[in-house]
C-alpha cells in the first residue's frame, strides 16, 4: 500500500526564520552601502573635470551667456555679422598678442565665440559690451578687449584664452572636450 504525505502548514518557527533572514539581509545591505558609495568620486571631483554641454538655441544674436566650467568663468557670445566683420578687419600688427579672429572660432560657426571670462592681467571679470571696441572692458586696471576677446589696450599681456570645446550638434557645444 502506497503512503501519501501532505504538505504541512507553515509554522510560527518558519515565519520567524524567514523574518530574521530578511532583516539580516537588509542589515548587511545597509552596512555595505557606505563602503560601496565611498568608491565613487565625490561631486566636486566630477565637476572639476567633467565637460559641460551648453544649449546655444536660446542665445540670441549679439547676446553673451556666462557660465562656470572647472571653477572658471566662461563667456559664450553669439556675435553679429558686424562684430565678426570688425574683428576680422583689424590688422594683426595693431594687436598686442597677434591672433587672427579665424583662429579663435570654428570654421563655419564664426558667430560663436567661446572664451575664458577672466582678464589675463590679474583675473578680474571684464564687463561685456564695453570699451571702444564693443568687446570687454576690465574696470580694475583698464584692459580693453575686442569682440574676438583680443587685448587691444591696457596692461593685460595676452588675449582672453579659448577653452577646449566642440560642437555636439548645430545648437549645442561641449566645453571641456576638444574638437
């Protein structure tokens, strides 16, 4: 004769065993989380070198937008055709730090000027749309930059530098990655 067995109902001991196991698993995960999290770089480290993407679509012609990348001020200027023409008409012999406008912008996108926003004399922040060249004027010591960010007058020794950047799309750039 064959013997049949039936499944037993879970007991209170089975419940306590499962509950204790679940609480133990949560406790191990909670204890391990800080160790795993500390392996990731902190936000300052990530921000210190991470490229930033800038949407150019809302920047109107003739407008300058200011932002920070790696703790440094960046100017992104959507230059007008008149500003581009004025910058290209300047003889290089008239410049303290000779650099052609074409070398400071990307071919086919000459209207977009991307430069560091601190005066190369002592690091002050120049005022935009100021000075006789319509570019930037540093009120601290009188340096004047043109619409290409080139030094035209004053004690600044060099032009406003161009950071590494590339066009991701027709309407966005990535600052921090070279083209």
